[in-house]
């Protein structure tokens, strides 16, 4: 009799855990879609590449959601335009992005890199896991070449690796 009660208790626990998992997945934004697609992202990722100038700040914003859908928009001042490109990451793109995010450890990057008081500064920003990291560069690409050849643990290089991967995976 005690063996039957023990098995019944285990079944109840398993059913409760499964129900809790389903409810938690449904409550998460994009949860059902992410579960169905097997999306590997743990948090939404946003990458911005902006340039200050006489017309204000302009640039591109790449957004990847938990369900591995993405949007690419232009930024004009503080306004993000309607996406000009959108879709879903393929399983290969998901795997590549997950590998880069794990290698780079975005949440460990400092909030600010580079000099912040430059005229016409270029900024590359990554937002992931509640953390925002900004790399400030001088106009043009001269700083980027030096950063790409720096050591693999250099935070600026790691941020560029994420931005480059997102741009390569999604395009402009």
C-alpha cells in the first residue's frame, strides 16, 4: 500500500512540475513560439551602430527577440523607424549567435568603453541580459582596426565581436 502511495505522490509532483513549466513558458513573452522553434536565446539582444553628426544621431538598430525573430530598423535622433527588414533566425544562425554570446559574456562587459566626449562620435551598443555596454569611437573606422587586433579578453574587442556577428548574420 505504501508503495502505491509513493508512486502516486511522485506522479502528482511530476504533473505539477510539468504544469508549472507550461504556465511559465506561456507567461514569457514569445514563450510558446520560442519553445516550438527551440530558440537558444536566453534574453533579447539589441545592437546599435550610431554616428553623431550635424543632423543628430543616425544609425541602425538590430533587435533579436526571445523567440528568435529579428527586426532591423534605422535610427534618426531618438526615433527608431519602422523595421525595413525582419524575419526569424535559422537554427544555424541561432547556434552561431548563442556561441558568440557565450564566448563574449556580454553581461560581464563594462558599461562604457572608449572616450565619451568625442565630436561626431560613433557608438556601438549591445543590450543583453539587463546590461547595456557602449563602445565610443572616433569618426571613421580607424579605432575599429586597432580594437580587432587587441587581445581576446579586451572588452572592446568582445563587444565588436557581438556587433560584427549580428551584422553578418542579419545584414543591414
